[in-house]
């Protein structure tokens, strides 16, 4: 593999490298505190124990932290008050919403997995938002189902619920690993192919361009088609075709993707992310579903405590509504982070498209790296569960 | 424009990293009372605690427990739960960090433990005694009670003497440092100044430690 960096592009290269580093940082840092969770012990009194991370470092962070605790402390009083007073139920919804927003900024809630998934799959902003929404919705549904089935229907004890949550957690972590492995299989091979292509003379590549593809008139694009992994380059291609276009423009992406899907009978096609237009289609949901399920399976500890308390007060429905509203808040935070991840990726791929060869390799590297991040988180979480199971009380 | 984007990404990464660390907030609140237990020879044998949990956690803990009278739990009915609690607490060192003359004090498994349920407040109280591995005759004993992960918030009960000395030599002096101002009380609003005063470190929860110190001549 040969990397030729021309003097003209030194500045671009520096920016590009920065972008790559920033994206990887983003993907890893988002849920770095999950490590704390992975290493965390079980609950001392058998309650659900969420990932906890130490060290707020500034006033703003402290403020976020204080808000969470403040909102959380209001739950029990507001639920009690809801019994007699309808307005308290509305206050509870407001507090639940804010709590969801603030709390989702913490570990868990699949930010790292969702973001890495979006980065690895060159997903559009729209799909990022939809994925965030569905995973938050699923998280709420799982919490309500666990408490609803275990506590309401089966009259199960806290210990049984802990056990159920532990099993769900394990399943969720295993799924995260599977999603990561599947991505790595696809993106890792694309990376290797891109690395191999770097060694080949570029002149020969143009000859392989078919007239239909030549309409796009982009060098990288042709290059990739020739080597049968063109799907990975749709982003660059789209940007090259519409210079200066906003990176968020899912529509544009979609169109160029479509073109490719038609003339590109790629062996990698199955790994291709579905387009926004395809989302509603029968096959489209299936692809993102694995990520949604993997992330959404693990319920939030706070939600479970709220639900059980509401149940004890004879107001299960109030707890359920609060859980959904919390999920809405969670969605807003996760979608914001997903937006940053997608934007960063689009921007990096624009940078990459201006640097044929190395740029493509770097994009493939970022994608494979994001897949590795997903696997890493899954593995750590799964490992952490082993510790959890041993420690759980009740 | 690109430069701005780099800055944006970096700023966002930093912000998110910061958010991640802001995640820890307590899910369980414990209001405690305690006493240091002395043997007749003046040595300290252990700590006796009463820990009252908040209503949300209490509701979770008693969920699904059978009671003769619904909503009322006898000490016997709560027996298995109390056993589980003290067993689980072992893994956390009973959240008790004891030092005698600067040296760590080893703890044994709890004795005399039971739970009772306050029907009016719907809260559980765990009563238990943590014996020291060997009874201590020491000039200075320091106890810190906290959860390093700050999943559990500990605070002394709002009474004149939340910690007492049971059978201590008359000359011994007890000081109790309440971290009340460091605890997030129901409805309490914490200003930024409060958090700025907190130092960053691995042992985040230690900043919420309840400190007990006994000095004997």
C-alpha cells in the first residue's frame, strides 16, 4: 500500500485527519461511561443499577447532574399527588420529559452504538433520527412490559424482575456484538479491498467506466465500481455530483443511492443501508431493526423504579405514561447526538472524495473502526454482566 | 467553513464527553442513624446502623412480597429480604470506610440484622451491625459512609445525634460531619457554585461522604 500525499493537499490532509480523529473520538466517547457500567458491580440492595460514571468536570456538567437528580427526586411526590390531583400528573409528564433529555446524556441509551452504526453504515440524517426514535420507544416499551408482565400479571418480586432485566441486558449486549460483527464483516472487507486498490495504477481505472456510470464523472466512483464495492462510495459520489450541497440532505443521497442500486449488482449490496424512501417499504425496516432491538432492549433503571412505585400507588398507567414521555426526552438527546455523528461522517466523506485513494481508504477505515467500536462496547457490556449476575442481591 | 466544522466536531465531542461524566445521579436515598459499639474494656467492636430507604426504592424492594395484611410487612415477612440485603452489601463493604490511626479497619459479616416497614411513610429500614474483624483500642477512629459510585445517597438522619457512642469511655470525643449541603434533598436546587466546589477525582462519591470521628486520649 502506497500513500502519496501531495504538497498541495497538506492542509486538507491535516483537516481530514482531524475529522477522522474527531469522529472516532465521538463514537468512543459518547458512551465511554458504559465502561463504568461494564465494570460496575450489581446493586447493593438488589435494585436495578445503571451505569454510573464519576467526575463531573465543570459547572455546566454539574448543573446537568443536579438537574437529573432534582427531576428524579420529584417523581415519587408527583406520582403520589397524581392520585388526588390531575394537574400533578401533568407536572409529572413535564418532569419526565426533562429527566429523559438530561438522563439520556449519560451512559446507556445506546448513543455509542447508534452513532457508530450510523457512521459505519453511511446512514442519512433522517434514518438516524428514525433509529433514535424507535430505539427510545422500544426502551420505554420494554420497561413497561417488564414491570407490566412481571409485577402486575405475575406478582413477581423485585428479585425476579432483576433477573428478567439481567437476561434482557445479556441478550441486548449479545445482539450489539452481532450487529457489530456483521458490520465489521462487510466494512472490514471493504477496507481491505480499498487498501488493495491503492496499490493499483489509477490510469487503468477510467477504462472500466461504463457510459451509464460516466454520467457522474467522478474518478473515485468509477474506480470503486470497477472493484465491485461501489456502494461504499455513494456518499462521496453524491457530494461530488452536487458540490456544495448540504451534507444533511438525505434526499440527494437517496437519489444517488438509487442510481447505484440499479446498475451496481454488487456482492456487498446486502449491507447497503436502506434509503429514507425505502424506510416504509417492507424490506427497509428489517435492516435497521437489528440496531433498534439491540439498543432498545435494555430498559432504563429509573423508568423501572418509577413504574414499580406507580404500581404500588395504584397508578400504573401514570407510570407508563411517564415512561413514554421519558422516552421522548431520551429520543431528543440521542437524535441530537446521531445528527452530530451523521454530519461528521458526511463532512469526512466530502473531505475523502477530494482525496482519491487515501481518502477512500480512510473512510473505509472509519467504517470498519466504527464496527469495531460497536463490538467492543457489546463485549465489555457482556463481560460486565457476568460480574453483575454474581453480585445481584435478592 | 471546514475549519468551523472541525471546531464544531471537536466542541461537540468535548461537550458529549462531559455529558457522559455527568451521568451519575443517585437512584437510592438512605437516611441513617448509627452507633459505635464498645466492649466493656473500652475497645470498639463494630458499628450498628439503621438505614431508612426512600419510598421509591422501598416500593421496589417490597414488590411482590407476600404479606398477611396487604401493604403491611412484618419483620418475619421481611426476613429473607433482610438477609439478601446484608449479603449484597458485603460486596460494597457496607459502604463503610473505617480507619484506625490511619490504618484500614477490616469488617466482618453483619449480625443482628432485620428490616422493618413504616406503613405511614411506606419506607423500609434496615437494621444491622457490622463487627470489626478485631475489636479496636485506638486513639483515633475515622468512619466515612458513602457510595463511591454515588448510586446510593447517604445522609444522617436529621436529629441532634445521628451517631452515638454506646458504652465508650467518658473521655472519648465524637465529631460528626454531615454532608447535608452535599446531599441532594427532595426539591432542593443546587447551584453551579456548589458543583464548582467539588473536586474531580476517581472517587467521585467520596465527596458525599458522611464523616464520623472518635478521639480518645
